[in-house]
């Protein structure tokens, strides 16, 4: 049965190899079961329901990817967009989490349509690579600011907006230690470095009496507080257009980049360098996003951590199915997730931020018409506390600078259209 489903021999792999690869991938991304419920609870969502939604969304997305697209790529609620969901759409813009879930669902539905009608290639190819790198880096810096805030390393200040927190307190010190542990373990290529870092800091906080132990294993919490609670009517308001676009835009580029990058490392591309069954993989991702929104969590997306599993030999969808099974098993560990304090997950956010900002190395810093919009995009996200605003200012500055510099030939029709729409959005709905 497994041979028929996944064509193991044709991919030069075995059941044992795929299981080990699935376990490897899971360990590198399992931190999300601690981080995502904490972020969702900051938006007012019941943490127990958010925990179940996180595990189920990851399991459903990974199963669809494995069974339908037959790729060793796992899915889970994505970092960056969960922060945008909680701290910008709900926290800053004042929308309810139900409306925010509606926006996530609509973005997934649009992604689904783009994948069916194959418009995705046109969109991806029309956006300059430097601008894509800037968006990823901006999300990284956005996560970094949230991580430093959660750790107490950065606090608000009436004169300077932000300043250094009280570093004599346990929380900032433990967060800094956790970050150092994660980076050191990742450098040594230790599988599950992020997970280990979170658990070590949690254990220290328990021993020191900073955190209350709530148990390890229990029956899964109820999903009722979030199941099918999304509000589509509120998400269709004109002011939510930029939010839906931000969810869609980031998921589209993040997923496409992850799929192609992981497939290339695993030698799963064809002789022309293209990814077979790309359409199925993107449809799996968009379907998982819609399912996750119905369950009660932010955008579900393909995880670049899947590269760890392919490095361990994973070549088929069986790897993703193993990950799905492990996420289902996690449903019974909700008390452990509730024990983890915010300053233990902050190092994980900061580490992901480091990885996301690495794309800036691809930017041509000698070309000011490229470098300036990149910096504007990357800095606008954390400083305006909004991925949507960062994307908007990035497209506008790219278009205006290219035009005034006499480089209008570098602009394609989609850039003109998007820049114009973002001008209208900021002028009328900011």
C-alpha cells in the first residue's frame, strides 16, 4: 500500500528512511505548538483551542501535502503571519479575532483560485527578487521586535519610543540564554535545536520557581471556542483588503520559495529545473490555510524546516504523513504547552528572525534604486508594527524611486497597479 501511494522505490527510499526523515522534520518545527497558541491567545483566542487548532492544522496540511502532492514537505501555522494576525490586525487595527480568521480564510481561498488558474507564476515573476527578500527580512525584523518585547529586553519609553528593559530580571536573562543555546545548537547541526532551547529554558524557570508546572499529558482541550467561528462578512470590509492581500502575498511567496528550495536540495526537480506537481502542492497549501482558519488559527504554510527531513533522506509524501501523525500525537501534551513561559518562546522567534533576514545578502546594495526601497520595506514592518504597511511602502517607494531615477523601464504593469492601489489604501484607509 505504501509503495502504491508514495512510489518509494522510484524515489530511491524506504519506509524506515521516510519515518526517520519525518521525525527529523517534526523535531525542527515542533516549537510551533508552544509559540503559536501563545500568540493566538494574545489576540483573545482561547489558548487550549488554539493549541488544538495548531496541531490539527499542521496535521491536515501535512497529510494533504503527503497524500495528494507526494512531497516530503510539512505544513503548520506560519511564523510572521501569526504575529501580524495577533499584534497588528487584532491588536493595532482593532478587529476581532473572528474577523481576522475570516481574512485568513479568504486569503486561502484566493490562493486556491490563483493556483487553479495558474496566475501564480505571473505574480511571482512580476515582483523583483530584491523586493521579495526585503519582505522576508521585514517579517524577520517584525518577529525580532516581538521577541525582544516578550523577553522584556525591549520596553516602551515615552521619550524614545523604545529602550532597554531591566536586564537584571530573570526573564530577559533567560531569554538571552535561550537564544544563545538555540544558535549554538543550530550551528552544531543538532536536530531540534529550537525545541531543545525552549524546553531547557522552561526547565530552568520551573526549577527557579518562575513558572508553574501544569502537567505533561492530558485529554485534548475543547476546540469549540474557535471551531467555525470565523466571520467572513466583517472580513469583506474595504479596510480589510490590504490585510487579506498581506496574508495572501506573504503566503504565496513563502510557500513558492519553500517548495522550490526544499525540492532542489532533495533533487526532486525535473531536468528543466521545474517542480513536478507544483500545482498540487500549492493547492494543498491553500486548502490547509482555509482548514486552519475554520479550526481557529492563522495562515498554515509550508515549512522550510522540511529541508532537515530531506537531508535525512526523505523523498516522498510519507515523510509529511509521519509529521502529521506526530502532530496528532501532540494533542495529548497540552499541559506541557501551557507550562512554557513567554520568555522561553521569545528566543525561538528571534532565531527565526535571524533566518528570515539572511535573504538580504542577495540584494544589490550598489544600486540605490534597489537598496533604498529594500531598507524602507524591511524597516517599515517592525516600526509600523504591520506587514501590510511594510509591503505597501515597499511597492510605492520602489515604483516612485525607479520612476524619478529614470529607470521606468525596470517597472512592469503589475508594479504600477499595485503601487497605485497601495497609495489609495494609505490615503483613504490608513
